[in-house]
C-alpha cells in the first residue's frame, strides 16, 4: 500500500512539473518578427504586443486554460497585431450600358518590416485605384503599390506609419509541413478584424489557377475557415511563424466549406524580396513565343526573333511559297517545326510544365531541350535571357 501511495505522489508531482513546463513554453514566443526578405529566424524575445490586447487585470493565467487553449491564445496574442485590414476602391463597368461605377473590396495582409511593407494577395489589390490599410490600433493609412506578381498571387504594398505601430511577422519553413499539422489563420472575414480560425493541413502540393492563366504550384490545403476578406492573411504554425498566406476557398456559395488554400512560405520568401527590390519577379525566358500542345510534347508555333531559342538553332514552322502563273501563294508547313519533349531530362506535356521547368533557372543559365526533328531526337542547349 505504501508503495502505491508513493508512486501516486511521484506521478502527481511529475505531471504538475510537465504541465508547468508546457505552460511556460507556449506562453513565451520563441521568435521575434524579422524582415521577411531576410528569412532569418530571430532569437527569443519578450513580445510587446500583449499590452495592446489586454491590461494587467486579465493577465495570462495558465491554470485557467488547457494546453491546447494556451497555444491558441499565445499564437493569437503574439501575431494579431501584425495583421492588417485592407480596403480597396476601383472603377469597374456596371449596368446595361457598362457605365463605370466605383466598386469596393476588402482583404487582409501582414506587416513585413518596420519600413511599412505589407504582404497581401495580388487579387486583393488587382485593379485598385485606391488602397487603404488599417492597423491593429485602428489607424488608417493610404497605401502605395510596391510590386505584384499575378503568377504567384503575391503583392507588396507600403504605408508610412510609425515604427512603433508596426509589428512584423516571422517567416517559417513550409518545406517541412506535414498533413495533419495544426495551423492557425488570422484575417478579416466580412470586415470582422483580426479573426482567428484553427484547423489542420488537409493536403500539400495542390495547384490553383492564377489570374494570368498560369498555375500556382505547391499550394497548402487547409480546413481552417477562410471567408471573403480573409485573403492575404497569414497562415501560422504553433510557434506563430508564417508558413503560408491564405488565398482562396473552394465553395459554391462563396463562403467557407472547410476547403481553403494558402500560398506557401517558400514561394513568399522567393517572390517578396524581388518585388521590394524591383517591383516585379525577374523570370528567365527561352524565347519560345507560342506552341501547339500535342500528345507527344509541345510543337513550336512561333519563336521570338533573335531570342535564345532561335539563337540556339531551334526551328518553328516553315513558310512554303508556291508560284502559279503571276501569283505567289504561301502556306505553313507545321511539320517542319521542332517538337519539345523534355527540358533538362523532364518530360513536358503542357505549357505550364514547360514554363515551370524554365523558371527553376536564372537568366544566363543554360538548359537542355530534347526535341524531335525529322523523326529523330536531338538535344539542344539554350542559354536563357531575362524575360
């Protein structure tokens, strides 16, 4: 009997110590906010944000919440001041005579740095003639466009706000995500500012159509509620690090149906520095103007004059001229064009796969095209140039 009582006491003490340790871990942020372009995790610091959310009378009480609740609370209180509300105004044709009228839109964003850069979706600010940002403290600022990339649905805008009002987010690592991992989304659904929803990663490596006809790759699928107005808000892990940007939902009603999508942090970390530096994403170009998609590969329809592909010796359709009396007739021999079947050893079935293969390189690098010419497979090396 004494042994049983002793074991029970030891277990109780160990459990209390474990609970205290967990409470301390979730109550203290592990990372500070750094500029997203640097993609460098910061050291542990005391977050100044909690004083904004509540006073000493509502001090964080570990005993009042479960471990799961403490994680939820810690993530929200350490990140919500980094989330902004974005309102836009644009001119769109409306009515029977397509007369111009003013249209309003809304979305979310994340503070990137103390300079006032704000991360959001391209589709949130697309076509806007006026963009306004509201910070956590209710202050409103006019925003200017820094750069946008329709292909990845990423945009950066900027506001002139005091540094003490700007709490940048910290960028996480989306390459290590797992299905079933717990995630948090903060946004402004239906104009309800800084709303927290929770869920898990439902799937990885999804694809979404971009605004310019391209395909956004490596998209994160989540079941956390995402509604109109949430687009552009951060998707967070349990440490409060940004692992994605909420961008779309799959719904017939336009409201959350438990299927949401987020642009991964890896894409954000690659695109944002370029948008801040030059206002656009610099992509390589192979000089292939247009193609016909076939079951075997891509048949070159047009080459850019003087472009990399033409300089490398690739061929498009041949113009055939035939004289009949005083008249000269022209026809196009499509079969004379090269058929692209592989890029750097990767089979190419459509235009998006071709462009994706090209964009894994930088301008000035050389890629190998495997083509079919006159019934034989030939390897041609093409040096890419800036798009």
